[in-house]
């Protein structure tokens, strides 16, 4: 019974599972990125994240079939990219399906946060999950950008195209506006994408704060 109750609790909070899976992936990636079997493990984790994200979308007012249209090819390309991580065509195709998938998931979660006047525990998890999902989406956009426009980014270490984890780091630092990244956009198109992500980060924080303030005001407003 105790195991079943824990499983039920996990199923009841898909946004929390998604947030946890993404944070675990961030922590685990440096241990696995340098070997073929490690990339395979990361590929499996990415597949799991996509599936969990699909489960999270099903709890939201958004359309699940739209997410499935992007998730199917994204899962296939995740496996292909794990085998051929430096093939430009594979990287570009993967990014073109992963980026819109993650952006749609973030849209679904934001709708989930605003669809009623109650804040559940899973909606609180969705607040964090939506933020990390946006970071993932922009990281894929950056991966596509450096395939289409060579030398879009430069880093403090090494030359040439930036590795996926470097782009994810750039995405998180841009979205949070902390300015700590040692990866810098030098191409005009790359700079445009970074500026859009900066705006997205500011607007997201403003949306969440406005939501919490609005709920607080409505809760304390006397009934007519």
C-alpha cells in the first residue's frame, strides 16, 4: 500500500516529475557526455523527459495531440543524435523538432497555471518546470543557429561549435539574467535569439508574480 501511494503521488504531480528529471539531467550530463555509452544514457534520459513532458501536458488545458506531433520525431531524433552527435543535419533536424516541442510544453504549463483561481501543488511544480522547459527550448534554438550560421558563438575554452551542455548553460544564464556564461553570441542571428530569451525570462517572472499577487488580492477581497 505504501509503494502504491507513492506511485499515485508521483502520477498526481507530473510537473514535479518533469522538473526533477530535468534537474537530474543537468547534474548527470557532465558525467556522461564524453563517451558513446554515456551519450546513449543521456539520450535515454532525454527520451524520458519528453515522455514525462507529454504526461504533464495531458493535465493542462492545452492540446495533447499538438505536443505528440513534435514529440514523436523528437524521440526518434534523440536516439539518432546520440549515435551521431556531430552530424550537422541530425543536430539541425533534432533542434527543429525539440525546440517547438519544449516551447509548446511551456505554453501548456503557463495555461495550466492560469486556468483557475486555485494553486495546487502540481501547479507550483509547473512554475519551475515551465521555466526549465523554456531554457531547454532556447538551447535547441542555439544548437540550430550554430549549424545554420557558422561561428555564431564563442567560448572561453576551445574553438569551433559549442557543445550542447555549453549552449544549455548559456540558455539558463540568459533566461535568469545572471550574466555568468562564458559562452558569448557573436553572430547577429545568435544575438537576436539571446535577446528574445532575455525578454522571455523577464516576462515569465512578471507573469508569475502577477499571478501570485492577483490570487492574494482575490483571496482577501471581501465578498459582496
